C-alpha cells in the first residue's frame, strides 16, 4: 500500500515514530502514549421526519487519559470512520500537550451528511448522540468535554449542553460539559473565531524571522505575502479574514463548488457575502473562476492554508504545489509521504497540531469560565479603568499637560472578556511556536517533528511524575 493511502491514524503514528526516535523514553511508555486508550462505537436509531427509521453510526475515542477531562470536537461527516476518529483524538492529545492545555485528547463523530437532514432531524441525532455518551459516562466537565468540528457548530453544542443539563439536573457545572457553545449559553467571546485567529498567529510567527524566510526566498513579515485558503468554514473563513487584516493578500479561495483567484487580492468578507447571496463562490466580480476546486492548491502563491479536509495534498498533486509555506488549518490535510516530499523541496510546513490549536486553547478558557461561573474581566474591568484614570491624572498634575480625549480613552480602557481571551490565545500560540523553534534548532528537525518531540515529551513527563496506576 502506498503511504499516501495509509489510514489517517497510521499517518499520525508515522510522525510519532519519527519524533520518538529522538527521545530516549522506554519503548513501553512510548507505546502507551501512542495508543488510543478507548474507543466507543455507537449505533442508534433516528426517526426521520417522514416516520421512517434510519440507523446512525457514531464514535467517541479517548486517545489519552493522562489528564482529565479529555477534549475533542464532534465531526458530522458522511465518510468518517473509526480510524479517522482515533487519529483525530491522537492529534488532540498532542495539540493539548503542545499548548499546555491540561486535557487528554478525544474526538467524536457521527457518520452523516448534515445537508441531507432537516433541522429537527439534526437536533434529534445530536441529542441522542449526547445521551449515548452520557449513559456511558463519556461526557462531563471532569470526564470528556466535546466541542465543534467539521460539520458541527455552536448550534449543536447548545443542544448537547441542554441534553447534558436535562440528564444531570443537580450538576452545577453542567455548562462545562461541552465547549464552543453560543455566548448566550455559557460560551466565551472569541471562541468561534479562535481556530482561525490561531492559524493567523501561527503564520505570523512562522514569517517573522528573517533567517527562516531567507531560504524560502521571502522577506520577513506577513505583509504582502500572497495567500491561498482552502475552505471557508469556521477555520478557513476566520483564518483568511485575520490574515487579510494582518497584511496578507488573499489571492485564492477554494470551496466545494470551485475556487476563485485574483492576483490583486480578494476581499474575504465580500466573497462570503457573494457566496451567501448566490450560493456559490464562483462568479465573484473581477476574479478568475477555477471550476475544479482542488486546482486552487496548485496556484502560484507564497502561503497555502488548507482548512477544509484531510488528505487533500497527496503524492498525486504534491509536485505541482507552488507555495513556499503551508499552514495546516485542517487536521491532516497532507499525507505523511507528501509531507516528506514537501520537506525535501524545502517548503516550510506549519503542522496541524500547532497551527489549529487555537480552538482547543480557547475551549479551555471557556471551560475555566464555566467552572468559575464568572465572565472573564467582570470583577476587575471597572477597577482597572479607574486605576488607569488616576495614573493619567497624576501624570497630568506632574506635567501640567492634558491628554487628548482619544488618548485618554485608549489609555484607560481595561480588558473585557474578548480582549482577555484573544490575549491568552496570542500568548499561547507565540509561546508554543518559540518552544518549537528551539527544538527545531537543537535537533535540526522540521517543525512537525519538533512539535511531536515536544508533545510526546510533555505527555511522558506527566506519566513519569505521576506514576502509573496502580
Ligand atoms: P466547517 O464545516 O466549518 O468548514 C469546512 C469548510 O470546508 C466548509 O465550508 C465546506 O464547504 C468546505 N469544503 C468541504 N469540502 C471542500 C473541498 N473539497 N474543497 C474546498 N472546501 C471544501 O469545518 P471547520 O470547523 O472549519 O473544520 C475544518 C478543518 O479544521 C477540519 O479538518 C477540522 O478537523 C479542523 N479543525 C477545526 C477546528 C474548529 O475549531 N472548528 C479546530 C481545529 C481543527
């Protein structure tokens, strides 16, 4: 079997093995870290709107319980299978370790094409799936905390938290049973855009060192870099928006129905408005239509951000790619052997376990908010603002000068929840990148291997310091 057709979990484990070769942990410990601790397979009935009954397939994998709760999204997709769920759960373990999010890794899925079901049917599927997890103690604030993933969003998370709360009426921490909820239902400001914002921070960090850009023939800094983004969903849309705000030029955008290109740059908001209005990304004014969406991956650009699906860059198309930097917004968008080929070509790969970790980072903040029952910034915002005002008055008294109203407003304003969440996310992404860069330089490895070395090392440390039960 060609490596490009390896199942996703085997691909993840190939990266694991490559990194493990640099570590001197006992083989048994490495095997324990690598294995998926549990996988629960569910089959449950859905009563469709027309009265017929359909059997649904679902999974929940808990890859590593070295820390609890475990954490990972729920995917609704027509082709998902058990291997994919275990692979994605494994990626969650490493992602959490890399970003110092104190969770084990998990993932869930239902094999369903959401577009083919009514709203009421989707609600029944989501609630039944949550019920199935609840009855097996596979959901709860201290056990396993789902979140959105491909095909699910805040709406499904609201149904899940409502189901969990209905089944455990005396739990005061029920809100912490799932993250990615609407802000009005215990969500946290900044969560919806967190993964995309994190992708932007990852790219910004990757571009900011002249010595890293020079071998790619690029200048340092995101400004002016030509970027192609695949997928305009939760991750891709926000990533494209923040990259554009950060000075990148979005020259290409790809969706299911096709892709568009403009050397002068595409306005992401306007493209989304156009797609919402017409039902297609194609036909956007002054842009070139590309009928076969996948061809967008091969466009001339500096940066490619695959943010839709796994296995979109394979041995079949890898040699036609022209991007110098690839940031993995999606999980597993590059097959393991295509990844090696890109490294041989000198492409800078920013790996998924780092690049898209912004979502789980802010999910962690949401969970902390839910358990503390207090919005971030609520206690200190006013106090901080009046304290800032007193400092300004002191400066004015000493100097005899006056701040302008504008300068006064900016200097006194204290952070609310959204500012604090974004600050925590930026700090996490920058700190994690710095760790990867140090490992990369010390071990002379690519960023993905550095990321796995770091993640495995942190999980191993948890096992070694806490010991193995019993
Ligand atoms: P989503 O469902 O919100 O968006 C996916 C988008 O990709 C949709 O707009 C869809 O139409 C588009 N798409 C589907 N097939 C395509 C194709 N062939 N070509 C181009 N576009 C196509 O999903 P999402 O939450 O944005 O997740 C995307 C990826 O990011 C997944 O791999 C997911 O596991 C990963 N991820 C998501 C999060 C999160 O917080 N949502 C966090 C980490 C990683």
